[in-house]
C-alpha cells in the first residue's frame, strides 16, 4: 500500500502497532500480515478507536482540570490496603500510606508502626543530609536548592526558607511534590495527612473532608453504650468536630454552653466512658463523672480519669490498673480544667504519657540514641538542636549539646556576623541616600551621613520623588509640563491653577504652592517610610494623606485642602480615588506628586549616562527568518462542574469507552495509585535523580534506570529511560516512579536501583558506566530516594581479572561503590549472565535486559520506539544549520520538539545565529598574559545583573585573544590575575557580530583602599558606601574601582554607578571538578554553565592540567610544543619555530657530514688496532642514528602540532618508537664514550 511507519505515527496510531508494522516491513513477517489498523477519527483513540476524553485540550490541561473540580464532594478516600488495619471499635476507616511510621499507633495490632524504630537509628554518610523523618539521606547539594520541590518527604531540607510551598494547593495538583510528601512535625505536634499531599493541624479542615470522616467514625465508635444525644452533646462540648463542621447538630441540641451542660447532665450516665480512637500512645478512654449537683460545675474538657490500652511500660508511681488498662487521675497528670479544644487536650495527654511510658521497642535504647533528661524517652542524636522539642523538658534543644548539621547555637559574635551578612545581602546601591528609609543598621541607616552623596544620580533622576532638597533630580523630566529648564510644577496659592516654579524659589522656607509641594522636606522627615502624607497644610506643620484632600471635609485649619477642589465636586470620585482620569490637572498633580517613590529593594543595574566604548562595529548580526512548524490551537471543551465523572477516578483521569450509550468510563491511574477507580495507593520507589557532567560536553547520554532484585536472577521490576545533555539539563532533576512487579511487594527480597549510562550516537550506542543503590527499609510503603550521580570523565573498561564468574558477559565496577558486577551480553541476564532471553532490539541499538517479557532497548539518536525500529521524523535533514546536531526533545516519542547542539561560534534554536566575536588586544606597555578571565555583565530589569565568566588561554605566540559569545551583555571586564580592566560598555545588548577592544592601563579598576584611609575602610558597608562618589569626582580619568562587595563605574558626569560583584569565584565546578594537579575549575555561569576550563598551576598544562613538566627533563616537546601554532601554515608560524627549523637543518647537515667522516676515519684497520677504535667507530654510527632520529622527531612534532598529521594510532606508535630509539642511541653513545675513557685510563695506569 506504500504506507510508511511515519505516516502511521502522524495518524496517531498506537506505538506498539507502529512498531509491529515496521518489523513487518523489515522482516516480511507473515504472522503480522493479518493485523488490522483502525484509523481513528478525532477525538477517539486506541487500537480499536474505543477511547476518548471529554475534553479536546492537551492531556496536561485535562489532568489539571479533572483533578481540580468537585474536590470538596469526594466521599471516599484512597487507601493503602497492604496492611490489614483494625482501628478498633468497629471503625471502618482505611490507612493512608503517610500514616505508616508516623509515630502514631493507628491499628490495634500496631502493624502500622512495626519495625519503625529502625528509622531512628539510621545513619547517613558525610556527604549526605539526614531528613527529619530519619529514614531519608539526600545529597547535601540538594539541601536548600528548591523551595517548591523538596527532596525530603517532610520537606525538612527546605525548612530554612522563609517561603514554604503551599500544600493546600495539593488537592487540585497532581504534581510529584504533592504525591510524594509527608506531614511535618511542628513544635510538638505532627500534622495530619489528608491523603492528597496536603496536611492539616488543629482544626484546619481537609479540602477532601478526610479529617471530618475520621472524626465522625471516631464519634460513632466512641461508645455504643451512650445515647446519640449524649454523644452529640459531648462532641459539641469537646469540639471534637469544629463548629463549622457540626454546627447544625449543636444548634439543634441547644445554642449556649450552659445548655450543653444541661444536655450532658440529662442524657449521659452518672459515670461514662468516652473512648477515643487510636493515638500515638494507644487506645484512650476518657472517664467522666456526671454527678455534680450544680450543672455549671460539670463541664470540663479534662476527664476525671484517663485510661490507656497499651503494651507500654510506665514508670509513674500513681498508676491504676483497671480491666487491664493503665489509668491516671486528672490531678496526677496536672491537667487543668479548660483547654482550647479537644485536640489540645489530647496533645497534652500524649506528651505526658509518652514521656513516662516506653513501648516494647524503646525499652532498650541504642548507644547512638539520646536519652531525654528525667524521662524514659530516647531519640536520635540527629534530633538534637533541630528546632523541634522532642523531649518534654526541651533538653534536646539546649545549646550545651551539639549537632554540626543543624542549627548551631549562636554566640554574641555569631549574631552580629549573621546580622551583618543578612544586611549586606539586602543593601543595594540604588537605595543609598535616596530620601527613603529602607534599611536600618547599628547606629546607621541608608539615609544618614549623606553629605558627600550626589542626590541627583542615575537612580534618583526623574523617579518622581525629591531626593535633592530643591528637587534638582526631578527637573527637566519627560513627565513634566514645564517648558523651561530648572522649573517644577506647582499649584498656585492665588489662582489654584497648575503653573511652574523656578528651582531658586524651592526649599526657601516660603510656601509658594498649594500643599507645600515646593517645601517638601518637613513632610518627608515626619513620614520617612511613606509617600502618602506629603500634602502640608498652609502655615502649619500638619501633613495629611493625599486621600484626605478634596473629600468635602476640611482637614487643614485654613481649609486649603478643599479650596482648589471646586471644579471637581461634580465628579463622582471623592478624594484621590482610582478614577484619576476624571480629575482636573491640578488635583491630579496633588494626588500623584511624590508617588513614584517606593522602597528601593530592586537591585537592577541602570546603564544611563555610562560611556559607550569601544565604538560598535557596523557589522550588524543578521536575524534569519525561520519557518517553524505551526501549532494547532485546540478548542477547549470543559467537563461539567456537576459531573460526577471527576470524582469517579479519585486522583486518576476518566476516559470514555465506546459503548451503545457512551456513558461508561475507565480510569487512567497515575503511578502512585491503582484499582478500577484508582482507589488504592501503590507501593513504589519515588526517585529524584540529579546528574552532573562537564558543562562543555556535547554528548547525549541515555540513562537506563531499573528496579532489580538483589539475588541471582536480578529480575527487573520496572525500568525508566532518561536522555541527558549536560548544557541543556545542567540543573534539572528528574522525578521518576519505579514500581514493584507484585502487589504487595515481596518483603523477603532486597531491591536495588541500577543505573546504566550509554552514549547515544547517530547509528549506534556505546556503554559508558553503571551505578548501584540499594533500597533501604523495604517495609515502608514508599521508598523516597534522592540520588546525585557524577558521570566520570572516562568510559568504564572491563576487568581482565575478576572474582566473579561472568559466563556471558564482562566484569565491571560500579562508579559509586567500586563493587564488581557482571554486565551481560545481549540476550543474557542474571548475576552471572547465565539466564537466556530473546533480544528483540534493532541491530543498531543495545539490549540491556528484559522487563515484562519485552526487551529493554537503548536507541541511537535517530531512532525511537520499544525496539528502536522507528525513525524520528523531527530530526530530518537541515533541521539544524551550520553543522549543528539534532536531538529529539523526548526520549519516548517523536514529537516536533528538538534541540540543536551547536558548534563553537553559532547559537540559536537551529544554530542559525553567529555568536559575537570579541577580539581583545593589549596595550603596548602591558605584557601579554597566558590566560585571561572575561566577566560579561548583563543588566536585568528589577533583578541583580547577571554575570558570566569565560576563561581564554592565550598562546605564547599570540598577541590577542578571541572569544565567541552567544549571550547578551552590556559590560565587559577583563581580569588578569587579581587586576580588573574595563574593556567594553554598551547600553543595548549586543546586536553586533564583532567587537574589537583593548586592555589598557588607563581603564584598570583600582581597589577602594587606594582612595580612602584605614579609618574609612574599617567602617561598616552602609557607612563606607556613602563615600563612593568621591573617587569619580576627584579622579576625572578614573574608569572604575571596586571593594569586596561592589564594583563601580564612573559615568559621564563623574558619578559612581555600582553593582554587586562576587570576587570569589567557585573553583569546584559544582562538584564535578575534573581538573588535575590542584588546578582551578572555572565555569561561565554559576547557575547553568555551558563551558568550563581549568586554570593550571605552575609547570602544568593540558586541557585538564594533566601534564606536568616538573619531573621532566629538557625535551623537544617541552621547549617547542607551546610555540607551534595549530591549523596554521609554516609561513605563519612563530619566529622561534622558524629559527628552530633553520638550526635543525644546519645541525643535521653538519652532523651527517661529521658522522660520515668519523665512520670513514674509524673504518680502517689502523684506528681499530686498539679497543678505543671499535668504540669510536660504533659511536660514529650511533651519532648518525641519533641525528637522523632527532630530525624525524622534530618534523613529526612540528607536523602533528600543526595538525598536518592527525592519525592518533600513527602518532601513538611513533611516540613510543622514536622516543625509545632516540633515548637508546643517546644512552649507547654515552656508554661507548665511557668505554673509551676507561680504556684510556687503564692504558695510562698499565704503561
């Protein structure tokens, strides 16, 4: 029929069917010839066109809209049913997985807390952070990295953040961060899980109503002997359910507290037991006396007796035993009569009893645990000083204890240092002396000691607020209506019309304008933190708000706040309302003057008035017109708000099935759930994987993650694949689910996560490395793991000597453990590669294993599909320009998304744009450095300027440096050792493709210490910065200067423009420093680097500083290697190379002639009558060989460094042979000369 597999893909056929069809085309498989393809009409899909969604939007939008609707109408909860939990009293309320090992016994048999004591004894490695829950260890690099996506289930790795992720959004958000989360322990009370990622404390309600359903179940099971009216009265009295949840029932009984007492007196027995469901200490019974003669005395939240069904052993001496339960009198436990509600009472009882009673697992405390003072409670030492009081007396939070990982206790200096650091982080140059009190420090603010500050500067000019006393910074502004220079707008006191006032009449203590707008200092001083109270009443010191003018009420003694408003009284707006467009221009001015001033916490860099240099080249970068695929906008069809379908699948997505009436649905469940209606919670491994690799790599890695059993079979339970590209995924974390093969999982087995990395090429894949991570605490329903892997610099190689028996495979080592393992050949699996299976992968792919009776295949770049039989249509010819490599954006499907890996000098979505070429030369007075750091600064509105740093090495034969830049920039600094030079400023981001500049001594940025004495330099930054305009004023030719926090540029008006500049570059390349021999690793961007380079120490060289000349003698490579210019003809080589060639030719000619004459001389019989003749004859021959080999060595070095010869096998072979022969000839010649000397010595002695 001429139909290709790509056409089937465009027709939205199932991937499995497309794979079978391609296999049929490739192999002419007759068994598949009878398969039928159903071409579905939208919106139907599936193999038989029997599925459809009730919305035509994208699947992401369907998920969000489905889960986000009717959530408050859910009547059933999702359940973790792999533990048979009996909550007691006939309560029919299932467990949520978050209630396992939460410290609260919810089941009669305690199965939900079985084995949980192991978590408290868990220890983490030195490079890991121990989460507050105890059982999670995450890489320290993941701590405080993302407030929204925490790596700890309890979010304790992000708890230092002032902003917390709002878990209340989770009921309508199916994100990984919501499904994989635990409730936090706040103070001494743990939040309660709602089952959807949100947690509640106190009487905050769950949006899905789970807390209400539990409390109702508890009330129903509280006591079968009590009447319904008694139970309802007790509920209303104790507020077991909040009044907004149970208000109608309470109102039906009675509306007052006294009435509730009467109801309890009349309808409850004289002595009754109000049983509470299971808590963290066991099942509680609250025993009440109901025999008081006075009704007002009966009410008390605190019961008369508290009894507990538990196996705990208690040390309190006043304990009663009643019917097998342990009981306390209220007075013994020091409970008072009234608590805020029942929950607070229960919390207090739990704290007291927990402190006095040990469970059977706590009786013997491990040595690694901390024993609370005057208590039987033991906690992990990691809970010491964690900000949460775990011991009743709070001794675990005493500063006499020590925990280096959490909350170090401050001393007096620590507080001051912390305050200084926090203050300096908030300090911005734009906030200094701007007339608005933004920051306050010890004996100083940002508005004190401003005598030397220029009030009219880049950041205050025309900002709408008078920073200068006479408003000089607000004259000649675009928004002004005044035509003459140096005039301010003013509402005349006599005519009440808007006019202009010369600056000479401003701030002269004489009111010339309504509201004192020409004398603003008084109101600004009275209200330094507000821009509202700027209207000053005439002849007084009263300042009123702008909202009080023209409000038809006199607020000033002389009524001057109303006199000018007569023209506006017919307007509907009174005062300075939002309808400002209806005002007269006079009222509009008085309502808005000074309004432009807001606190200057915006750290943006302004480029106004900066000198532009060098003059931009007229060669403008051309922006090519690209025809990108058009996207189709889908019509949005929403589900009805009243539709019950949204609730049918819980956290899943309903899909309609084609039937006669089209009213039947099935559920698509996310990995965390299963069941017909996604009603059950899955056992799973939830994994966050971070990957780090050198940022300048342009290699596409495919990572295969498998959940395997740790036995001889190493069965794969589930697998995931990730495509990783270093410069694209620099800070990305991959959230994945790995599910077990059976429900429930086999807890008798151990499981591990295995990660295999492959390099993806166009026509093949190459194995690279493997990692292995065991799954801890297999009894937990959810194993949350956060891993960070570093891709090694070199590919793993198989070991020839191995203690393992790899029958059909090779022996390797895991990167993270150094343990041995067998990597099996295609078609074999198991720990010893002795289990055979059928590999169905294509010939150009790699078979990794078998999962669910299907081969796991690693596809090359241009293939996809289960067996790598399908070609990616997105990466067609010419998808990327200028030699770029096309990589599909998704490993699983061949959508239109792709990314181009661009070669040096090009960038853009398709590598269509030419990078800016920056050529840097040096002043003739300067010596040319061996390397240069370029700091490119980009001004960003309302944010800190962004800085990118490049390292460029300058060969000894070069007099300039060339750098290709593909990012926008405004300012460029060159750093040579510890010295900074300003080399370029442009007020618009680079639109030119070429920029030529020079490093000049006159543009060197000088240290602040040169301009100020030691007294000023020791001042705090907020005081010292007030002097920063002085250097530019005094030194007219000064270009820039710096201190430890800021770098400043002098503008055209000799004013300083400063911004924060971090002088301490990170030299570890974010934990992946592949530089050797103590070299520093530098990256161009601290957040998402695209390049990295090594700054070598003395006597080391190479791309990784891997070569050393310390222990090397004088050799031709060391002397001349760095002077040979690669990819350049001999005519353009350096002078040293040309001289060396001439010397080499002369030496060769002289050496050959001399050697031949020596050979002819000692070839005769007479010279060889004695032994010296033979030695000298042999020495003549070795000299000829040495000279010949030296010439060959010279030319091979020259041609290889010029890249004329590039065959690596030939170069490796000649390096071994030539060097060996050359050293052999030199050594032989030395020994021959030594033999001559020895014989001559013997001849002298004997004769």
